[in-house]
């Protein structure tokens, strides 16, 4: 299969690497079609543990995951 940045992003979310996933959103996806798609995926994904406290040193992440 062909891997792309969005596929890699979804892998990060499934592996509970939220800090890496959110960094990808803001550094790789900002300004392109994947940006909104990635945020929607984070919000809707059953792989995101809403009760877990993610400490990435990024206020944007805290807002996204609430």
C-alpha cells in the first residue's frame, strides 16, 4: 500500500502518540486539505482516550482533546 502523511498520522493516533500526532497537524497539515480532516479524525476517533491527560507542552493539544 502507499503510505502518506495522513496514514502515518492515523498510525500515531492508534499508537497513542498524541503529541506526535498533534505536532504533525500543526507542522505538516496546517494550510492544506489534511488539516481539517486530521482534526476531525482526532475528535471522532475511538482511539483517543478522552480521560487521559496528555502533556505535550502545547495548549492547542489540550483544547483539541477536550
